[in-house]
C-alpha cells in the first residue's frame, strides 16, 4: 500500500521513548549531569504538577555559564570550579582567563525575557536562556506532515494529551522516522536525486567560521548568536580544518563539572582534549554528488546535526537538519 506521510501521526514517531523531564526548581548542575549521562541535548522542564513549562538544552547550560561569567557572579567560581582550581585561585595562581568575554546579558536584557528575578542556580532560569531554544506543542493525533512543518521553525515538539506529556519529538527524531519509513525513496521528486540537483544546503559564504586559535567560548557564542548547528574552524590561511569543529555534538565534550575551564581554552586545545578522551567527533564531510537519501542516512548513522560539502578538498557549503527538513517539505509537496 501507499505509505505516504498522511498515514502517520505524532504518536507513530518514536512511540516507546522514555521521556526524561526535569523540574524547574532542580539545581542546574544536577540537570546538566543528567543530560550528559543520558547522552541527550535537551529535555522538557516541568512544574510541580508535571505540566511542561519550558525546554532545557545544553546550549542554554553553556549560555548560562557565559552569561554568569559576564555578569561577574561568583556562582561561576563557587559552583563549577574543581577543588583544585579553587585552591589555585586562592593562592593567586591564574587558573582560567575570564577576561574579554563578549557581552551576552545585562540586567535589562534579563528583565526583558522575564529572568531577572529567577534563581540562577535553577533549571527554570537556564531553560531557554539563549532564546534560541524554540519549541511548540502538538497532540498524539497531529499529522506527521504538520510536525515536519513545525520542526522547520521549532527545534522540538512537545506532545500533550489532556495537558499530560506523552511525547517529545526533535528534528533528529522526525528525520529518522522519515528515513525508516523510506519516504524519500518512495518520493518521485526525491528518489535518487543528489543534494546538488535539489540545491540543498547553505553556500560557503553563508557559513559561520572561526579561527583555530580562538577560545572555545567564542565558538559557542557564534553558535548561539547565529542559530547555526556548527561552526567551521579555519587555519590562519582561511582553509577549512577537516579535523576540528564547534558543534552541538561536541558541546557534550565540555565534560561534566569542568565546563568552565573547557570554555576558556583554545579550539586547538579543546580538540586535543576531546581526542584524548575518545569523545571527539570530526566534522561529517560529504560530496556534492551524494544522493539526498544517502545524506540523510549518513547523518543518522553518524548521529550528526550537520554535514559539510567538500569538492576537490574545497569547502563549498554545509547542510543542517533544518535544511533537510525544509527540503522534505518543499519536495514532498507539503
């Protein structure tokens, strides 16, 4: 039979997933640890009645560190630095360079987004602090086509039934679902078409880049401000470095508890650190002649949110999950 998108609703997408939630008054360090242990980027935030009030994401956690450092709050030093670091700080040894942090937030901005009076050690303060963590809601019988269209704008869909949380769908989830149902190969407009033929992805001019000797914090700031899912790292001659990038994938490598120190080393040092830990992910690189179907399968098998397009060793563009979703919408006639 014809398995088109119309056949499916929200409840067909990852129906058996265990949904991690955190209470809005949970200590942020505890939530951060939970996300790392479960190897996930985000989860819904609930109030005491179990109602979803927000979503928290590792980007927000990093953002809160940067904002706190900017505001000069000593919670950064008190809460996050290791005992060794604190000893060194007390003895006057310079352990971390906190200078030169670009302004992220001032009190007026915090007031504007309703965070001025929030308890800054709690999840409620950090959730969507970056203002880029967009989410929306759906019900179990919302058509998958609608979910797909929502995920072109939003990063996540919270599925509610009678105000109760019953599902959580990310961009990765919907892309995996469409691939599993083989909807790309079943579409005459998409079957066997290359990414070049479908003109998918951002051209090189539109890419977010950073020099390899910059601090990791600057890379994450660019990630947050640009809403990109990765920042390409360039050498001093402006060439793309194949074994280094700042991404949502590598944000996990900032490591539980030692985040602050990791943010203020250079990208080169950070990359070396992740490689030594065995947790480093190199950029996913594809050719302009790869089919759209294979591109999607490759991002899924490599668990990536992002791929760079290389032609004869030259970086010519990049493809994000947003680009994949927009291409599906355009070519499946939604």
